[in-house]
C-alpha cells in the first residue's frame, strides 16, 4: 500500500475543517423571511392599537349618550304646567323650562313646599298686572306706567313672572300681566304663560282697589298643582 505523506494529510485535514459557504440565494431567502416577520409584527401592533383606541372612543361616546339621555330624561320629568287654584277660579300656566330653568326650578320647589298656598293678591293694576305675594320688595306700584318706556321691550299679556334678584322664601312673588307691558325685561323674570283661565285673571283685574292698588276684597291662591300635561 502506498503511504500518504504527512504534508498531504495536513492539507486534507484543513480542507475538512474549513467552514462551508452559504449561497446568495439562501441569504436572500432568510432576509425575506425577516422582512415578512417584521411587517407582520408591525401590522399586528397597528391593528390592536387602533382597536383599543376605537373601543375607548366608543366607550366615551356611549357614556356621553347615557349622560345626555339621563339629563334629557330629568328635564322631561319636570312638570310642564302649573294650575293656580284661586278664590276666583283656576289659572293654568305653561312653564318655560328651557328659557328660564332656574326660575322654574325654584318655582317648582316652592310649590312642593306649599309656599304659594294661601298667598294673597296684594297688587292689582287694571290693564297692567296682578301681583300675588307678601307685598315686600319690588311691587307693581313701584313701576307703574309713568313716563316714556322703550317700545322695543314689550311683552304679551298673560305672562307669568317673578321679580329679578335673589329670592328668599318670602320674596318669590308672582306677577301675571294683563296687557303688553313696556320695559318688562328690566323688572321681571318671565318663566311661564297663561294657557287657560285668562277670564279668571281678568276677573281678578276688575276688582276694586284702594289708592295703593290693594284689592278691597280678599283674593288669594288656594293651592298650586303641578302637572306634566293638561
């Protein structure tokens, strides 16, 4: 047998231990796999991020809708009408819940406390206004038709209002106009309108009064009934 020389064995051993070469096609293939994995991870992240954002927005909109519907239901639960049962008959008033909410809320609260039960009409000015209350504070006699008034500030007849300013329990008086009145905005907060019982208002308006516009006979509110509809 022929003997292999040591130098040839050394060269053969080096060739066996040397690293194998990776082809260019394999490099491109693995690179494409890494790119696809990266795109997949990015798409997954965007999907879940947008989903969580949409869920948060939907939850917020739902909570706002619930809050708004709750507020609307509270408004709709408020009585829309008041029946003033007087010694001359009943006067039905529609309450302006939208345009004068604070005055309406205060009026309803006082009605539920029985504040107006037994309240007398203290001031009656023909073709002008009738006032129910304790006669303190701003009375109709303090602002009767004297001098020139701005014609642009007129209001219709049979409007229900109360004097402006903060009220105490005794200070919430009621005014019902019996004619269009100039300059009413500066004096009253209008929070309702008579829809039935104008004849009762006119009957109260026609009673005899003294020089202070106080009725010579006792006329008062027996009670007030709140209603959703009439």
